[in-house]
C-alpha cells in the first residue's frame, strides 16, 4: 500500500484585515516539502503524527508530498497561496504514483476568489489520480465544508472534540479507513448535509466541563453522531461546527457520514443530525452567557472564588483576532491594576521593553493598533520584569512557537506579557514560560474562546470561576453584530428559521 500524504491548514477570519500571503506562510508558518512533512510531525499528537504511526502499524508506505499551514488564524488568503499549494500537492502526489491519498485539510480556509480552497485542492487531486484511487481527508471541527467535498473524497473524518484533543486519533482513523479500502474490505461512500446554522467561537465547546452551566448543543450533536457511528455499515460520522468568522457561502455547520457502500444510510444519518442541529439552534445564542468587560473585571476582583479565568471572547487569537484587544486591559487599569496576567501582541511595545532592559521603566500606549474594533491603545506605566526571545513550546500540541521578542511588564500587581506575534493561551504553560503561575494569580485573562477549558479546567482544575467576557473584536461570538455579504441565507441566528422551512433547506443542500 503506497499512499501519498500531505495537506493544507488555515483558519481564515475574513473579518481580520491582515491578509495571509505566501510570504507570511513561509516566514511565520510551516512550509514543508517532501520528507520534512513527516519528519516535522512524527512523534507529535497531530493529525500527521497519527498518520505516521498508524501507517507503520498497518504496513502502509507513506510518501510525504507537501504541507503548508499558518497559525494562529489570520485574514483572507491570497489566491496564489491556494494555487501554489494545489500545484505542489498535485505534483508530489502524481510523482508518487500512489494506491491511495491521505490528506489533512483544516477546512476553514477562504481565499480571494476561492471561497472553499479545500474543495479546489480536492478537485485537482481527484483529477490527477483518477476515480479509482481512494482519497481520505481528515479535517478540523471548525471546517466550513462545501458540497464538492463529498464529490471528490471517498471518506471524510473530522475531529470529535472541542477543545481539540483528538487530532492524533482522527489521523489514525483516516489511515485505518484507507487501509481497509485498499485491501478491498470496504467501499466507502460519503454524504453530507448543511443545516442553516452558523456558530461563532465559544459555544462550540463540547467539553464535559464542570464549570459549564449548560452543555452547548455541539455536545449533544456529537454524542448522537458517535452513537450513529457504531451502527453496522457505518465507517465514520462527523459533525463540523464550522467557522462563523469567515464570510463565505460554505460557512456554518456540516454533517458528514461515510458508510460502506450504502449512500442511503449515509443520507439518513446526515439528515437526522441536520434536523437535530436545527432543533437545538437556540442553544447557540451566545448573548445569554457573556458578561460585559467592566462587569467581568469587577466580579473577578471581588469574588472569593478565585483563581478567575476571563475568556476574552472578542479577542480570541485562535479564531483570527490579531491579539491586541484592550477591552479587558482598560478595565484592569480602571480598577488599579489588580493581581492579574494577560497577553497583548504589540511588536512595537515588545521591542521598547527590550530597549528598557530588565528592571527598566516602561511607559507606552499598548495594544489597539491592529484592528479597529479592538479598542484604543491603553497607556501603561510599569517596570520590565523579564525579557525573552519568545521561543516557547505549545504544550497542548507539543509544537514549538515563535512569539518574537517578548517581555513581561509589571504594572501594579498586573503582569502584561508583550509579544511581537500573537498566540492563544489555551494552556497554562503559555504563562508559566514567562514566569507566571496562573494557579497563584487572582485573574488570568486568556485570548481564547473555549480551547483553554481542556487544559485549565478539565486537566489542571485551576479556575474556580470562568467568565465569558463580551469584549468587542472580530471574534465576538455574536454573529448578529457582523455584516455578512457572501454567506448563504437564511441562516440562524442571522435569520429566524422555522423548523419546517429548515428541513426543506437541509434537503436542498444535499451533496
Ligand atoms: Zn479548530
């Protein structure tokens, strides 16, 4: 079994004005050709790490071709990125003369003039290998999947967790389905359905988290999908929550089922799940559970139930915020710099702190420079506590991260981590690597919608209170506050959806 592998991963926030160029991917992201694709991922808990291990187990020879990614999420991708990636993948796959193809495509990319880049890549790969060579895709839960995916892929496997903790396992699933297909044991067929439901950030979480008041609908959708997956003849059932921060026709949820040669069964499964998503849609009304920044900070400084995590919803760097939102920073200043820690991506400020040196005075207006809705710059005055080259480890995924020159500036009792490049602090290790222990801080602000819950809450039990902060910024979960031009309509929550009408729409989007 000779299998060509590779992929493309980008989550495009089309509301972020910073374009994603090929140059940025080469400089700040990953651009891997040939053997480097597997060398980089081997031994990690990533999708390609799962591909590598599982392939060895089933006796599959993997031929690495090309892999490009840029994280965290940024703005609209240049068309050239997609055409270039497609060419490199097709070139590598064609040269490999493979029996099968195994791709990791994130699924939430959006490019200039190409609203569904993964479908574009899949169409080209399909054309290159022909109909007889099976193609298996593993995608991220936040994928915006268009109907064309099901035309070109033989099996589609998505993450089942948010925060994502099963990248590796889904990579293994992809390999196993492909191996069984190549041995002639199964003949996979995919169907998908798109319920008219759009979700943005926070309430996509499906962690069975003790501090969550109500389980979000995603939890129940995935529970049902997992039950359906255990039925005879079913190879995979996946629910893509979608990425509502991209204004593309494909944005929003997708239900996918891969069965063994039974399209009718696959269709029944995705129709049932799509109807369930419509039934549960009101559970995604995020305005019910968020608190304004001023109230959130007042509550955080006064509650006896600390450590408190403030989840900066509008400034979620994992979802495409540039990471310099100042809504919470301004409130911390208002209450006199309490015992708190937070990150602000501000290259100019980080460099200035390096100029001041450890122990030196720091005075500057920071943040609020990269994106107009992120608040105004906030004047801060403090001392430089620590300087760093910003080479840290993302302990959640086990991958190195380059934050550029970084510094910790202390104002009163507040530690501000200034970095050249943004990161999303979904692991306490992001703070620890800058000498800050979230367990000992009254308030830790995370630029994360929900990914932080797994490490902070479920694994380490750090917070006694978590507050979802209704901060402005392009990742605010309330879709009604944004102007969508390209999205398919009607879609909840931008439009009211009647259940009968929704059922008809679901049927109309069958692939
Ligand atoms: Zn994701």
